[in-house]
């Protein structure tokens, strides 16, 4: 959660500092921000279906392994 808040603040600070240092540099930074954002969005859109599949598989494995307390104790060597 802190990354969600701090990243945009750092981005604004980066642009302000680059404007003070070099205007051409700040133009490059401002131009690349939408490109990076687009790449991140595309990555998230591609990764989300895989995450949902992985979550379903994990849930099924957890349901099997935690079916009952007796089974868990039996698998751990306790009776």
C-alpha cells in the first residue's frame, strides 16, 4: 500500500528535479512515463488470467490437504 502512495509522489518529484536540471531530460522522462504505464497495464492484463487459474489450483490443493484434522494428523505421522 505504501508503494501505491509513494510511487506517484516520487514521480512528480523526479519530474520537478529534472526540470531544474535539464529541460530536455525532463521531456524525455515525461514522454516515457505513458509508455511505461502502458507496458505495466498490458502485463497486468496478460497476467490476471494466469493468476486466477493459479488461485483456483491452489484452493483445490488446500481443500484436499485440509479435508479433515484426522487426515492432517495422519499425514504428519501423528495419531
